[in-house]
C-alpha cells in the first residue's frame, strides 16, 4: 500500500511542484517585464 501510494503520490507531487515552479517563474518574468515597461 505504501509503495503504490509513494509511486503515485510521488509522481503527482513532482509534477505539481514542477508546475508551481514554472508558474512562479512565469509570474516573476511577467512582473519584471511590466515593471520595465512602466519605466
């Protein structure tokens, strides 16, 4: 049970974290672009 949970939950967690990092990076880039454009 733990093995199956770790396999499924582990992959879902990694995908979720990767998506969160990409989204955060995208938001940061857009914020910088908007800040520079406002100058």
